[in-house]
């Protein structure tokens, strides 16, 4: 980046120098050479002479090629050997010792008690059912009405004549009392009457009695029996068995690995160099009246 910045700066300087050389022919009024100067009361101007050329030297950026070396990194694939591990099942013979118990039969005599049923006559008290007639007295209750008749005064219904007078509005003050009549009314008097009743009833009774009964009686009997029992006897047994054991086994393997390898190579580069360049430029005499033939360098540079 620093080289490119220097090249740009030198190119700008060359451009400014070239533009200054072209504008050197301009007069004090800013008009180009060969054109009349603008003034309100100026003297007559002679026609412009033919343009003249001049050789100048300008500093200009010129491309220049050169050879150099640079280091680049390239990816290369290389086969390398490494140690890998794999799991394998390896049979291993092992010995196991264990204790087992065996049942051993043993015969022995054992005395046991059994019971035998023997018929025996025994005197026992039993109960028999006997039907007996008994006299039972019961009382029957009955509700009896022992009332009587009484004569009572009760309101009588008005007759046809009384109802006609009432309809005609001819009621007297003495007629405000209703007519009464004598009626025979029964007055109740309920009374409970108890009547004894005697009857014969048959019933069953249990009567105790003594009698001889044949009973099976259990009698213990001692007998000798041959019994087989089992006894656990420990025994040590050694057995051999094969077991598969997982193991990591190393082995050599090959793999392809990518590596960055630095490589130095020659390259051709281009750079801008500031060099002096000889050029021919057009230069016309100045039209400024202040310029004299004796001093042409003061106007045209």
C-alpha cells in the first residue's frame, strides 16, 4: 500500500507541472496568447504571430517491471503412519471354585403315637321329647258400649209458615230465637270386658333319662416307624470355564493428511517510477502591451 501511495503522489505532481506549463502563455488579464487584451482605451494590437514550440522536461510516472520472490503456502496431501487401537474379544480360560450342598438320605427308627378307635359302653344321661297335655287359662278382652239414651233440646228446622213470614219480612222480635224440640240422643260409654277362657293345650317337653350308649373311644398306641431324612452335606467343586474379554489391541494404520507447505517462487511485478520526460509544447508570444521584445521571458515561461 505504501508503494501505491507514492506512485499516486508522483502522478499528481507530474499532472500539476504539465498544466502549469500550458497556462504560462496566458497574459495578465487571463486571456490566451494571440487574443486581444480587453481594455477600454488600449492601443491598436498587431495580429498574432505564428505559434512557436519549445522543449521542456517533465517528471512523469512511468511503469517499470521487475522480478522478485514471494513465499506462498500450498496444500499438499501426505500419507502418514499412526498407531490406532481396536477392540477385540479374546477368550480367557478361568477357574472357579464354589461350594455346593448335596442332600444325603438317612434312615432311622422313630417312635410315633397313633390313635385307635375302640367301641366302649358308657352310661350317659340323655333327653327324650314327651308330649304333655296342659290346661291353660287365657283372658279375652272385648270392648262393650254401655251407653244410655237421654232427652236433649235441639234446634228444630223452621216450618213452611215461618219461612213464608221470613220471606215477606214480617218477622217479630220474638221470632229471633230459633224453635227448639226434644230429641232422644244415645250417649256412648265404651267399656272393656275381660272374659276368662280355659282350654287344654298339647306341648312337647324334654325329659332326662339314663341309658347305656356304645361310644368309639380313641386309645393311643405307640408304634415304631422307619423314617427317611435328608441331611445337607457341603462339597467344594472346582470348574473351568472360558470367558470372552474385551481388550484394546494397537495396530499401525495409514491416513492421508493435508499440510500447508511454504513455497518460494519468482514473480514479475510492475511499479510506477517517477522519471524526467522531454516534451515539446506550443508557446505563442504574449499579447500584453507591457511585454517588450527585449523581455520575452518575463511573459512567456
